[in-house]
C-alpha cells in the first residue's frame, strides 16, 4: 500500500470521526436543552455535578472548509502548471496566487494566508509542488503528468 493511499485513508477516517463527534455534540446540546426545559417545568434541582450549559455555535472549522480547500488547491496547481510551462523557472507563491486570482475571481476574496497554506500543503505530503527555496515552487513531474491525463 502506498504512502499516499494510507494518508488518504487516514484523512477520510478523521473526516468521518469529526462528523460523528459533531453529531454527538449536537445531540448532547439537544438533550441539555430538553433537560433544562423539564427541570424548569417540574421545578427540579439539577445536581451541581451536571452541567446544562449548551455550547454556542462554533465558527466554521477546517474540516467544514476541506472541500473548498480541495478546489483551491486544484485551481492553484493548475495555475502553477500553466505558469511553469510558459516560464520554465521556479515560481514565487505570489505569482501563482495572482495567476489563480485572474482565472478564478472568487479567490480575490480569500485571505492570502489561506492560499499560501494551500500551496504549502501541495508540497508535503501531497508531492504536487517542489519547494525550491522559501516562497518559490515548481510543479512536480507527478503533477504535470497528472494534469495531462
């Protein structure tokens, strides 16, 4: 079994477990709300060891954004491959981002740090970009061959 396959399987397991945890949290909050209602209606004291505090809505988490990140990585990689074919030299991350923003205008609204993080993710463990020096990248042979198929 290849390392990439193991990593992908682990990523899928983690995503599945995160969804399970989220469902359990939602269920726990629903039960706490029900218990709060019943204890008020029946004037029952809840032992101090039981917390009925309901978690507030959390902001969107990384796992929620993961499909969006996949699309961003794909679009950044496509832009890097096109630039590399034209220039045949290492590309600065800002050049890759600028090219992607021209082709995909919605990326203009995405924070720069998010886009640079997606570029770094394509180096390790994905192996789609080679980091030549800090901030400079070149598409890997695997990425270029994969793009041709």
